[in-house]
């Protein structure tokens, strides 16, 4: 696949030297191992090798979703790829699906969601702070995904989401329990909700409120990521790891307890 002007390319030497660039028509890309002329990148195939003027070798790679999400301009903490992967596996984010996300933050999760639900699906992204919503919109537009993502500066706790029969709701706010009634009203019956929070107390309050609001199959996970060094001389784990970032809470919409029928009493022994 030939690289064109405007394409995003991952210019890769090693995990310590890798760069996401959007290729312009002219100019040069500089590293401490030398520079590369953008004119030399245009027209090359993805996967090709290219060398700096100092002779150091790089490869031209297609960026994966994790690369795009990690390289957004940010004013807030983003959802890390290790957590985003579990969020996607525990929800129903597929092409054509309608997904609610709140809050928008810097738009990293919006980019991942929009990339998956397109072209027929939509992401509805809610944010209380207009400056964060504007940044998320800017980052989504940078990757050409604005057509598949609608942004709202709003507080759904009071006005609801204004959507019904959506396929997934994702909550990334300090008090997700306050949005559970609105999320329950927006979701299709039996479909999933996910929330991410950094502290155990938030987990306790959220899961308790989920049970009362009408969510079943409630689960909580924490994802720890450790890379491995692979060399001809041997394999060993990295000295550092990406440990706690958030707790991931998932559940699925069910009939609220107030409307549920009672279970039969267990027979006496």
C-alpha cells in the first residue's frame, strides 16, 4: 500500500525510538539519529525500510489503534490500551453499533470506538467541560473520524442522554453511580454498561448503585501489563510494568429490583 500525502505513518526504529507522523508534501522529519525527507516517504510501501541521512534504519508501519490513542493531544488522563481492550471485549462495540461515552476527556476512547463502529454506527460522546469536549473533537477530527462521532457538552445526570436503544454505555467520570439511571434508560434490555474508576471506594459505590438501578452480571477487573525482553541470549520480564491504572466495572441491563418478581423460597430440609 503506497503512502500518500496526509497519511499517518509509524516511523519505527525500536520501542525507544518510534514516531507517529502525518506525512506532508515537503519538509523533513528529524530524530537524534538523523533526519528523513518526507518526499522520500511519499510513494513508498508500508513495511518498507528507510534510512536517515546518518544511515540509521527505520521501518514505515501502519499505525494500530493503540498508537493513535496514545498519541492524542491531551489535557486529561486517557484510557490506556490495556484497559480499552478489556472494555471492548466486555461490551458490544461492533460495526454498526450505537455507543454512548461519557466523559469525552481527550478523545482517546472516542477514537477507538469510532474506528470500530464505522461506517454505519455512531458514538455519542458527552462531556461537562466545553474545553475538554473541544479537544476531544479536535483529536477525533485529526484522524478523519468526526463523521462517526457526535459530541455533546451536557450533564446527563439531569437531562439524560437523549438517546434510546443504544448498544453500549461507557462511563469515565468521577461519580459513575450518578449517571446509572440515565444509562439504564438509554440502553437496550440485556445490553452492557462499563465504567472505569481509579479507587476501591468508587468501585463499592458504583457496584452497589448498579444493583439497585437494574444491572446484573456485575464484574470488576484490574488489568496489569508486563512486557517481556526477547533476545537471542534469553527472555526475561521487563523491570517495570504498567500496573494499576483503573478498575473496570461491567454489567448488563436487567429489570430493576423494584419491578422484579420474587424468587420462590428454598424448600426446607
